[in-house]
């Protein structure tokens, strides 16, 4: 039977953990890019009792946190930075020789690879062996506007466009994986992947790189805007803007097992550098609370207040 879990609205204690100018001490659930402050900020505390801490990286235009939450890729003044030691007392950054005008950054599930995309330059680029010193691969031309982007641990670049989901090679040649109406999100599970499109479908593509087999996973989510596979690979979490719900599906059985009702429609389901930790409203206004979802077991959602208000 499908279980419904109510939205958790839990205010944080005034001082769960101390943070000083040299870094963070105490538990950190993950990190978020604060669009209002142009900064990367920690979610200090534990699920249900946390707040936004002081910025650890500032004056940036965007950022994406690695799956393990120890590093990030950020853009400052058009330049891509690799930030390491996020959870340490002294995070550091180094500039990378990458494509310009990057407006999308995604990490591979294991965190060893990342992909960049520039809509202005109509090109993508793969960064490999992170956090090592391997130079970025040469830019990949992308003919059509990208609506979704993913990169596998084997350097497979997957892009969604208005007409479908494609696998791109280093020359920019595109191989169709599945016809889809403007894919909006992609999540990888080994050699398989899931894609949500604007038509309200979640498609499963098995063995996508070698011999893709496409099937309908579900069409029961109204206006899906984001999806993530749980860390153990057993559940697929889908955020639906049409129903304002976060729904957990059993991957093997392809049926819904639990859902959480949301106070407002989600905009995304963005990985935030914590195990099964996702951000629902990355483009929030300064006055809007931050909504975080977790997939440890049944889905749960809570808001994270700004630490400056404590």
C-alpha cells in the first residue's frame, strides 16, 4: 500500500553547531548554492534540525557539489573553479582551463567525472579523474539546445534536447537513445538510466551505452521536474510539480511505495552533496525557505531556515 508522509516543518535549534571564519565544525548534512548571496553554503546540523551556515565559497555565479559533499565545481567571473576540502577548516580552489560561459554542471554518480555545458557556446566538456590533475577533454559541439545533461562514470555524455535523449561522442555526433518530449531530468544507475520528460513520462533505458532498451517506467507523476536514484539503487524518487509531491518508486517492481506532500510545487530535485539529500527549490527568493528532501527510507521533506535569522 502506498504510504503518504506529511511535510516536516521543523525549526532548527539556535545553535546546533559552531562555525567560525576558518571553516565548519560539527555535522554538515550537505551544501547548497545560494542564488541571492552568490555563495556556496553548508546545511549545518542534521535532517529536521538544521540551518544554512555562513558561506564557504563566495562571489560565484553557480556551483554543483560532488556526490560525497567534499568538493564542488563553481563558476566565478566566467572561470570554472574546482573547490576541495569543503568539509575541512580551510577549503581551497583552483582554476580550470575549461570552456567559457558554463551554465550547467553535473557530476557522475561516483564523483570521478563531471560535465560542463555552455548554451552560449553550444558546447560541452567532460572533466575526468576528479579531483586529480587530468586535463579536461576537448570541447564537444552540441547542435541543439540542451534541456537535460548527465555524465556516467565511464565518460558517457547524455544530453536531452527538444526532440529526445541522445548519447554524444567526442566529435558531437549524436545517437538517439529514446524519443522524448523535452527531457527535463536524467538519473543514472550503473549502465541503466531514467529520464523524465515534459510529456509526464518517466522512461527507463537499460544498457543505454551499448544496446539501449527503452520502456515506460511510469506516467503516474504529474509534471515531473526532477528524479534521483537512492544511494542503494533500490528506489527512484520523482518530484512532481503538477501534484506537489515527492514520490518514491520501487525500481525493480516499478510501483510507488511512498510519497511526501509538499506545500508548493517543486522546481527540481538537485543533489546537494549528502547521501540521499536533494534540494527542491534551488532558485528560491531571499525570503523563501529552503526545502530539502531526503530518501533514507521513505521520503521526507523539511525546510532549512537561514542561519542569519537565528
